[in-house]
């Protein structure tokens, strides 16, 4: 008030002010106050005024030219957490949002028309379906306070992960029916951010990657034949599940629903942005590979060694885990290109299987931290190798029956103690080039935070690097920062 700010009632600005409040108690109070009283203030030193410079430009539903055909989702789709996967592409320079919007409209008029439909819940615990032509949500915003400095990809405390770029105004997507696809394009001085949110029930991370590559091809002016048409039909999965279920490939014990997930540690969760250099990865793989001249010839991939290393570091940084506490980990494997996979390469749905890394008695914390890195990496390799051939069909049928019995792929997961990796395949979001617009950085949304989740992406900085987004509790983050264990072999 002493700065001469003009005070006026402006209830219409409530959504943006609430989003600007952040997650802290003081920020929430500022947001609640700003929802009723907004400031027209030119003072750049006022933090609230800087946040209020973010303006909603437009909000519209992009519909397909013809009503999309109803897509019945599979049991595997319904076992996925009911949430949105949100990825943001950060661009430097002037970027016209109309270019992205027009390309998206062309996709919705082609084989990606089902993305313009709404997602409905199935009867009881059964699979859901997409139907109608509700449209994909498209939101454009303009920010006067955001800058490229907010997206410091080399920092584990990047403010970008906490910005409300992924919050879509005036919409409740927690209940069905809800849109399959929602996008938010925010422009700011000398840059722009495209945030894309795809409902996880409709597809996994690899499916989102396929869609973004097709979208980028449209913007670049490449012909549609340069990308394989998306396959939305779940018939191929249904046939495999029925075949293995009728043959009795799964047992009733495997289909028993597990205990519900404990969400108590979601509060205070953090996302670590860790870039592993080519040298670090080579050292890890060498430590996990068989010694020259030994009879042990089992090959280990770079990501086998990296996940084993991250798992051990996170276990060591878990104060709630005692030495005798059993340790569990899972890998989520995209099986589209695995031997014996029933899915086509362009399958748009959930084609990822959650497989336990522990194929015998689970190790205790003391045992896991005491064994050689190679032994831990071999646990990961055996889990990945299980998702192929005849075993792949059995896994698909087992997971489908677990879902039908009311179980979840991650039911019983202990947040902050267990570790799970997302999509054991190169998620090449950072290498997507939208014609003349090459992203300067790719970041996941903080809203998709699950303590214990590890997501690998290819680095856009230098070939041979890997970026890991590691979701941890506050206690784990403090321990890992003080010891620098992630980058110490």
C-alpha cells in the first residue's frame, strides 16, 4: 500500500493468483488474498506483482473434424495410476503458439482423433473408455516475469519444477469424464514453454513420445507417411490375455489385491535433476561388468548399472529403513520392441510392464549395500530379460488379472523406501525437434511426483549422457546433497 499500488476487486483473476501462491503456507495466504484483491502495481520489486504478470490469453477445446470412434481401454490401462503425465519443452527465442496449435488440429483430424475424446470410467473396477468429441484442451498464457534463468537444467533445485506451468485453469481432471489431452503454451520474454499433459490411462510415456514426434513432424512440414499411424485398438492385447488366462498360466495367488499405497510421504517430495556424463556412465558400467577372464559372461547395459547405483544410493539415504528392512525395486519396461511382443511399434496405449527386480528372497538394506555393484545390476538385468518371449504373455495376463481383482501395478509400494524406474526404454523427449524450434530443456511436472520413481531421458546437451529425474523425500534429498553419493562410485 505504501508503494501506491492500485487496489481493485477482480474475482476473475482468482485462478491465476491461487496458482501463483505456490505450495508454501505464506504463498497460499498470498494467493487467497490475491483472489479477492488484485494489485495493479508497476513495481518490479514486488514479488506478488511479478507473479500477477502471468496472464491467461485463451482457453479453448480443439475438436476433431469427425467424432472419434469409441476406444475401449484394456485391463492394463485401468491398472495405471489415474493421473496426468506432464512434460514441458522450454524454447529460447520467439516462438509462435499458433504454429503448434494448427499442427495439433491437423493431428486431431487424422489418426490421432481419439485424443479429442473424453475419458470415462468403466463400470465397477473394470476398464474405462474414450468416447465423444469433447476436444483436447488448449491454453495459451503470457508471462512477464518468467525467464530462461528459471530453467537451469544443471541445478537440482531448479525453480522450473515448482512453477505452476502445468496447472490448467478452472478444470477438475481428477474425476471422469475428463480430457485425454491438455496442453498449455506460455510465452515469456525471449522464450516459451509448451507443457503437454496426457492422461496416463490412455497411454504410457513411450506413447506420449510417439505422439510428440508426430506433432513435431507436422510442425516441420514432414509428410504424414514419415511416421507410422497410431494404433489405438486394444484387440491384440485382449487376445493375448484371453489365451494365457484360459491356459491357466497365472495362479489365483498372483491375482490377490495388495495393500493400498501409503501416501504419507508425498508431502515434501522433491525432484532431483541429475545429469550423468559419459565418463561417469562408463565408470559405472565397468564396475558392473564381468571381470576379464572370469566365467561370468552376462552382459550388463549402461542403464542396468545406473539404476543399480541409484537404488543403492537411495536406500543408503533412507533413514526410515533399518539394516534388517527388506528392499524392493521394480522396473517398468516398455515391451513394444521386445521379442514376442503382441503390440505394434506405434501402439498408443499402456504397453509397459512393472517387473520386480528381486527374483528371490528380497535383500535387506545391509545385504544390498554390502554386495558388489555387479550383483545389484544383475538383479535389474534379469528383471528386464523376463519381459520377452513366452514369459511376456504370462506377465500381461497376470497384470490384467491383478487389475481385474482390484489391484494396482504399484499397490503396496512403500514411498521413500522402494524404488521403481519408469519406461525402460530411451524416452527421447529431449531430442524432439519442432522444425526450427529445438527445445533448450525438457522437464517433467512436479505434480507427477512419486518418491522412489526414477525416470531416464536422453540428454540434449551431449551425446552419450543420460539425465535422471529422481523423485525423493525431503530427508533423502538432504542426505544425497550432503554426500554427493549419486556422482561418487
